[in-house]
């Protein structure tokens, strides 16, 4: 245990070490060393994942920031979820410093490698890396990113589909309306029909995201959205109905008045009478938001 504490302290002092080494030696010596240091206790690796996100200045600034991607790619494939979460946070943080060329040459290939990995933990990590580089990528690469994300949505493993669903709402916000209509609505539809309720419940936020990006006057022409919305209200799983109830105000704000009056008002009344107390409590909590 003392060894772990020592290593943990060393990780927290990495910035001091890097400062003493200077940018060049940090790039040439410290980062390759860290690249080989992914065999350790989870708490040490979590601290390392977090620390790496603040390292851009220590390697010589944004033009060298891509050097930090390699150790973080290794950390993003670790089994422990907290290590992966921190690695993804740091990768996205570093992505904001990268130029379009660095994103094209380093960040997107990393995202694709994780997406195509054999082990599902890497794929789970990959789902969180699509939004950050998208706006800086050229149109052809944007299309490639969307296609690759589509493969994750259709993955055989429920845990991967769940994380893809979890990240699709955010990814949607980066896209133009025609792309959302042509490509994201079918992905949403696929996830909304998933046999796992833990996946379906996450599609509520995707639906809100889509409706917020499509002008209200165009929504009624996309019948699939309304069909999916009605299905979510009637879902056999109370966890899905709970999510709809919990997000009811956001749904109401995102849809047009026709849908609001025709679909949402009856659904609201029905949810107030739901067989599950959690659903009734959630929808009752929305009343002040909807009325005022």
C-alpha cells in the first residue's frame, strides 16, 4: 500500500518533474516512459489519466500536444471504468488545443483504432471521442466519423450500444440539420428499438437533441420521430417511462405545438396515472416547470 501511495505522489508531482526536465526532455524521455507505465493500480492510473490532460504546456505547447495522445490511448483501453473516463476527459481536453492537421493525422486515427478494437472497453471509450474533433475535421473525415460511430451504435455488445446512445445526443449537436435528418434519425430509431431497456432509456436525450436541431415546422414531416416518441411514452419498461417523465419539460419545449397538444398532453395525464410510483413522482416534479 505504501508503494501505491509513493507512486500516486509521484504522479501528482509529474508537472514539477516535467518543468525541471524542460519541454524537449519531457517529450523525448518522460512521455515515452509514461507510455509504458500502464501496468499499475487503478488509482495510480486514474491520477495519471487526469494529470495528462494538463500537460500541453509541459511538452512545448499545442504544436506538440499530439505527443500526449499515445499514453492516453493506452489508458482509454484499461478495464477500470474510472481510468477510462479520466483518459477520455483528458483526450477531449487536449483535442481543443490541436490544429485541424493534428486532428486529421493523430486524433481521428486514434478514435478509429479504439472503435475497431477487439475488446469492448476500447469501443466504449471511443464513443466519447467523436464530438470534440468533429467541427475541426474536413467534410470527408466528418462523414467517416459518422459512419464509424454508426458501427458502434450497431455493435453486438449492449455496453457499447449503451455508451454510443449516451454520447449520440452530444454528437448530434455538432451536425448540420440535413445530416441529422438523413443519418442520425435512423441511428436513433435503431437504438429506440433496442431489446435492452438500459439502451432505450438513453434515447430520450437523443430525441430531445434531434428535435432541438430540426426546426419545429419541419418536425411533423418526420413521422418516425413522433412514432418513436409515442413508443417511449408507452414503453413496457418503467425505467424508460421514468426517463420520459423526468425529461418531459425538455421534450415539450423541443416539439411543435401540434405535437404538444395532440401527443404530450394525453401522455402527461397517462404518466400521472402510471403503475410505478417513481414514474408518477418524476412527472409530478415536472408540473411547476410546465405550468410556469
